């Protein structure tokens, strides 16, 4: 069954779509040819992970899927639920038909909590719909992820948000005989940051702050008119645009600014964004983990010590915690931001994975295969392999790729002192084979 709503729900809840046709945005998923629309029509809805920013419709979509299929619907929040709660829902679902379990912020579930879902998802006891604002590849166990389809929800455009506000005025405030005119959208969009739920609740707050809103309207009196301006929005919000909320909202924008400042070699800005996260109560592990990723993705072989320092920072910061961890984090941030940059390794693995996905499992050349048995040796495994250390400079030129990919260059050293050395080393070994 669908979760009950309160007797005095906020605007975002009052105008929540009742069917897919009322949903604003996400047409790539729910339009005529949308994948979710198709699976609903077939009735064969798979377990899925809905990935997207806060307030763009993940929960609504899960509710509407359950409603369209008329299936039992259970909800859990990963913030407060544990393994015991998961098992209780699964036991209930065993007595039902094709129940749906929706887990909000599923990325917050620990490995053991995610593992508790595996059997029920595998057997079809439940159809899992998980919602996450984090990249599922990093935050969802591979075993659970392999049993789910991942659907990405797009950010809502300004036109989508305007349409949402118009929908609120038509569906809700007209019933209260309130005529609303929006003079400017800038402050509404800036403060809400693309979060539809936050936008609607802010919009309602602004309207309810108007004195005319609380004047009773009688049938024979002209409708009350309320004008929305940027100034009124800022006054009603009573918050700084720079506010930080580690559960969502500006959280992701600030993390993005933090990483981009490091990538852009600006230690001053990077330290500022670090301070914003610390003052906002961000988890030390979350910050340190981002530093490890940045050290490899954005610096790489331009300064291999960066990854060593970032890994040590992760260990030290998570062990000592705040407030002392801020010193360790600050040292690492300034070091990474001040280091030469290269994404050559990151680009190489992305390109290599694309080739693998497109060309499949190409056979390993015979001379590179392991030959632990006599039969394998007779079949040519390991034949003509030239052991590098038996040659000058510990190098023997030979083909290491499958024959279909011979001479493919995936790693292109960047232009920096360390990788210039790497380029010279490779060019000496490979002559013109890879054109270094």
C-alpha cells in the first residue's frame, strides 16, 4: 500500500503527480518510448536503481510504478532502517504477490544491509527500487547492482521548474482563490538549486508569508493577488544561498567546486570549499575518499606521490577524526591543488573499457598464455614468449595485445616533467610502434 500522507502536507506533497502523464521531466524514461513506460506496460518491471540529484522525482516515480501495477508497496529509508527492518519487509512480502520495496538513499546502506536484499531480489520475493544521489558504481555492491537495472534521472530544466510552479498555482492556490504572479524566477531557482521539492516548499513559504494570504476569502470578494519578487523570496527564505546541507541540496555543488578547484590548481579556493564542508558537518571519510580519487584521476603519473599522500590522508583522517583531521585534510588539499596535473591514466582506462565493451573478450595470444601442463605446451601455450629480463635493458619488443588490437595506443603521457620522462622511456623501448 502507498504510504499515508499527513493531514497538513506541504505543497510538494499536495501536488505530487497521480500518474505518469502528470510527471514533469524524465521523458526519456516515461515518455512514449521510455524504458520505464515500456516495462510498466509489459508488467515485467525489474529491480532498479534510480540515480539522480535530490528532488527530481525518484520517490514519485517509484510510487507511480507501484500504483500503475497495483502491487503492494513498502518503503524504507536507508538513513534509519537496518538489517532487521529489511528482513521484516521481506517476510511480509513473502505473503504477498510481487511486492515492491522502495529504499530511499540506498547508497547509505552498509554492505551487510545491501547483502540482506540479495536473496529476496534474486528469487523475486521483492522488486527492489532504490533511489540514490551517488554514483551506483561506487556506492552499491556489485552483487546487488548486477541484479538491478540502473536508470538515470536528468536534472530539471528551468522550463520544467516554471511548469511545476504553474502546476502548483493551477492545482492548489486557485482552489484557495489566490491569484499569484511571479515577477522573477531568479531567487527561487538559485536557492532551490534545481530541487523541485525544495522549490515548491520555498514557493509556498513565500506565499504564506504574504499578509493577504491569511485574509479569509469569501465568494463575493475578488480573489487575493500575490506578487512574487526576488526580494520577497530572499526575505521569506531567511537563509544564505551559500548554506550547506550534507544530506543533499548544495552538498553536491560544493563537492563539485572542491574537486574542480583542486583540478584547476587553485589551493586557495580548494581550502575554502574544504572549510565549507567541514563547517557543514560533512563526514571526514567522504572528504578523504574524494581526495584519493582526485589524486589518481586528476594528477596521476604527473606526480605519483599525490596518490600516496592521499591514501595516507584517508587512513589518518578517518582514524583521528575531527577536529584534528582538518589539519591532515588541509595538507593534502593544498598538496594536490599545487601538483602538476594529468588525467592520462584516467583517459586510458576509459578508452580501454570502451574497446572491451565494443569488441568483447578477444583471445589471449598463445605466446602470452600460461602453460602449467604438458598438453598446454603441446598446444603452443607460451611458445615464442621472450622473457624481458633475458634481454638488454630488461626489454624485448613483442606484441602484447590480441592480434585484433595490435599497435593500439591507449596511454598518452601528458605534458609535464614526470610524464615527459615516461614518454622518453617508452619511445626508447617502442621506437615508432606507438608513436610516442
